[in-house]
């Protein structure tokens, strides 16, 4: 059974740093395409970052240059290093897996089929 | 960037009613790249529909998706008490970017 468990959230002052973790079971993180998606309190969903099985990483413009996604294959765990945190980064952060579909020589990651329960990050003085 | 607009913002219905939720894209979206999620309070989103019309594993057949181009629809044929939740549409482009609509809340009338 696929399971994702996030941890590392908490209260942090503006300008501070925090590292989130997402421990996976039932599948291998390094062979999959893993994202972080966040949800500000009472708001909708916002994709934050993705790491490909081949180690490529991509970020939303809102976090580019401040957040870094990575993984530890030995621990089957995904991370999100968040620096220079701002009040607008306050949200529940979910890790999520994307299945890969390939057709005509191109591959796509069209949706998220598994989600963790989320961890709350509050940026406030 | 493609913007997804969901309507209505809130749908007030009773168990047994039919629910029709709309998702409109600011430009054409491949049907392969349109998904729907359900989210209940305090829970993570759950994938309902992918490829605009394919049900995810374990999703009851009262949920159906349709549409193409810029207009997509999620239909719940007969609402069960556990279906009262917020529903999000989501699209993907290969840059890569995933964007979500702002959500439609289905509430008890």
C-alpha cells in the first residue's frame, strides 16, 4: 500500500528556514516523480516543486531561488528545504506522487495519484 | 499560464440530488491533462477523475467527468452524504506546471 507521511512543519519567523520531510512506503521515491503542493489556510491548492526520477527539479515562480526539493534514496524520503520564508508561505504542505504516462516518444505527469496528510507551516513573528 | 475557473463557488444540494460542477480554462487544455480531486475538511485531496473522464481506482461510478478544449464538467449523479466536500479541477502542462481551479464547495442545502 502506498503511504506518504510528511513532517517538519511548525512556527517559524519571517526570514527563517525549515526543512520538510515526506517518508514514503509501498513504492520507491527515486523511481517516481514527486511534488510538493501547498494550501494556504482556507484557500486552494498551489503546486510548489517537483523532482523527477532522473533528478531534474522544477519550481513555481513564487518559491524559485528560496526552496529546494531533494530526496534521500536510502531513506526513501523526499525533502523540501525552505529558506527566506515569508508570511505568504504559510500553508499546509503536501507531498504527492505523479504517475508517468508516455506516448509517441513523449512522457507526461498529468496528475497526482497519492498524497500525504500534510504538514502545517506557519510563518509569523 | 493557463487559469482554471470553477463554477459555481458553492453548490447547495440535498442527498440524492445531481451535482454538476464546471471548470473553464483560459486556453485549450488537452483532455489527457485534466483531473478532478475531492477534499474533505482536514484531509488531503483525493484523485477522482483523470484524463477528463477516467475514474481513479476505487471511485464510485456516480462520479463522472466530461468535456474538452476549455470546458470540463464533473457530475455526481446522486449525492451521498460523504460527497459533501470541496472539488478542485487541475491541469498540467509539460513545462512542467500544474495549476488548480479555486474549488467548488458542495454543501448541504
